[in-house]
C-alpha cells in the first residue's frame, strides 16, 4: 500500500532531518500531544510547499504550525526566514523576537535579528543585539565585525575603528577589516591612514578588487593622479575585465589631457559594456580634442540614436560640424534643440554666432530678434546684441546694451535670484571697459576692469588688460607688474600675457627680462601656428634699447609682413636701418 502514501507526507519528513527538526523537538513537552502533532504536520508541509515554490501555501502552513505550537523556536525561526524572503521584514522581526524569548542564548537567532535591524537602517537596535551576543561570546568575530559596521553607520567612526582593531588582535589577516577601516579613514579625510589600510588589505588578499578601486579613489581625492592610475592598472592585472576601472582610468587620463590613453580606456569600457552608450560622449570628446572631428561626430551620433532628446550631445555635434565647416549640419543640430525648447538661450546664442562666423548679417539679425522675442529680457541675448552693435562700431547702442545687461544682472544679484549669472555680468563690464578705452576714457575703462575682478577674482584677461594698459601709458608700473604677473600665474602659457609682462619690463628698463618674455611669447605663438605683429614690434623696441639696431629692424620687418597697413613699422625701419642692410 506504499503507493497510496502521498508525496507531500513523505518528502517533508525527509527534509526535516536538515531543516530544523531537532529544534522543533526541543519544544515544551507540556504541550498536548495532539497540538504537537498538528504543529509538526503543518511545519513539515510548510517546508515542502516552500521547497516546491508554493509561497502562499507555505505561509499558511508555517503560521498554522506556530499556532499549534507557539513554544517552538524552530517554527518561529522558519517563519521569520519565510517572512524575510517575502519582504515582510516587520513580521520577520516579530518571529525572531519570539524565538529569542524562548531561547535567549541562541546566538544564531540573535545575530539574524541584529542583521535584520541593520538592513532596515535601525543601527541602534542592531548595536544592542550585537552587544548582547558579545557579552555571551566575546570571541564572536562575526558579531564584532557587524557591530563595527553599525557604529560606522551611526557616524561613530572612532568606536567602529576600535571594534575593528579588536578583531585584528585575534585575526591580523582579516583583509575585509582593513578594507572597512580604509573606508572609515577616507570618510574622515585621513588620506594617509586610508591609503595604508587599503594597501594592507591588498597585501593580505591581492584579489580584493574593491580595495584597489578604493585606493585609487583615495589617490584621486588626494590629488595624486599618477598613483591612482598605478592602482587601477594593477587592478587590471588582477581582473582585466573590470569595466569600471577602464572608466576611471579614462576619466583620469581625460582630465590630464592625455587624450590618446583616455580614448583607449573608454573604448575598452565600451567593449565590456556595449549597452552603456553614455561612454560615447567621452569618446566623442576625446576625438574632438584630437581634432578628429568626423570620428567625434560618429561617436556623438551613436549616443544620440539612443538619446534623441539629449541637448548636450546635439551641442557637441554642432561644435564638431562647425569645426568641419559643415555649417548646415551644425545649424540643423541647434535648430533641433530649439524645436524641443524654443527658450533655450544657449541654442539661440550659438546659432547667432554660427551665422556671424559665416558673415551672414541678415540671419544674425533675424535669429537674434527671434531669440529676444521668446526671451525678451535675457541678459545673455542682450549681451550678444550689444556685442554685435560693438562690432559694427555703433558705440552708443553698444554702451546702452552693456549697461542694460549690467542693470538686469545687478537686480537679479540683489535678490539672490537663480537668474543671476556672474559670468554674463563680468563680460558686460569687460566689454564696456574696452569700449571706454577706445573712446579715450582710460580711467573709466580701468574701473570697469576692476569691477570684473570683484565678480571674478581669477579673471586673467582683466588683470592683463589693467597691467598692459598701465604699461602702455608708462604709469603705475609696479601695479602693472603685479597685475600682469597675476594673469601669467593664472595662465602661464598665454603668449599675450607674456608679451604684456615683457612690455612692463621694457618700461621698467629691465631689457634682458623683457627680451626673455617676448621671445618666449613668440615661441608659444609659433607652436600654435600663429603670429602677432605687435609682439615683433615690442621685441624690436627692446632690442633697440639693448643696442641691437639691426636685430630690431629684422623684427619690424616681420611686423610689416603681418600688418602692412601699419605706418609706424616702416618709419622705425627707415630710422634705424644701417647702411649695409
């Protein structure tokens, strides 16, 4: 008759051997035998239902088992686990607490409860349970490890570190402990201690990838890009398929302007994560920096196919097309942005500048008017209008436009408005200063430049303008030197700032220093495949003061070639030309 015994009866009895039957049998034997039998029956069927994936049925069976035998810790533990799997954490907590009341010394159950509290973010409750365990079992390293985590999550960094140190006393080779200590030191801005902890974790476990990435991040935060790169490169030897490391390396190389290496890293990431097309933004930017504009377009287009509403990618595409002199496609991208958002000021500004680059005055005027129609008082568009008037030498309209921008931005600034843009206000002051300087209003021009520096203390152009202006008028030369040196410090490879510094030295009679700066300035221009007649003129004046008339004439001849309409250069050549030239 064995064939008539149903499977649901037999299989659970087998499962009981490894799923808690012993704990069940430790229940209070004062319970009526019938209740015990029923509880046993429901418990066994609950196990089977759980085994077969019948969650609803297993819930019913375990709850019935607990009803018939509420004194069985095994039933409460099983029901707690079942509720946890179902995501009913609060019920799981209730069952574990019932189990602990029945068996207070059951460390496994108490550890489950503590971990559950921690997972819910109730770190204080978790801490209390971990301490209970450690009171009963001071050598329980697992409880101490989790206690340290609970303390760390309560921002009790020193207490957490103390617990980790106690673990290391018993187990000095615990790589995970050193790793977590490194995280705590990182959070506490103790870079050197964090570095040592992560290195120790790696020394113990050279395969611990998270320690390498955390070490690299510490180096990045500590402004040590070379060391960060070394850490990430070492990790790639452990796991050459770690995509996130390639992304981190790419960003580091990109920030260092090592575009070829950045590109290689980003392409490796793309190979490992083909579904993450966002990396093609970086790939496109690398190609853009390398002047490989068709490849930049290809990369940006790949991302745009998946994100057609991404305005930033369209801006990048427009810039790449513009560099290729593919103005229709650049225009198309900017118009697509405006099609989605006709109030996009950036798109209006860039479209106006694109037409201006093509010398299409009609489109410039029409587009600027259209932009101002939908954004009638936007300072950026008003600034652009003033700049266009300035370019056309309509000084009255330009000055009125700059002042209107300044009034609007100052009003925004006074109200702490999110519409306030310090960059726009600074540019308006700067341009107004240039306008006044050309009109012979020197002191007013300097005042505008000083206002620029009040808004942007790191505006190198304003420092340079003030310093050069003083030097050109041979006045306040000490102040001129300080201003130009400030500009050079902010941008040491700017050839025009070096020219200004050379001219200041010339005015001060420091001819050797002046020559050094001017020759350095011309060298930088040549590297950029550029030239400037004024700098040759300045070098000529310096060489003349140094008694090198022939060398000075050679410089003015170069100036004439670059600016043949300038009448001063031929006069200087004629005046200083020797008979054998």
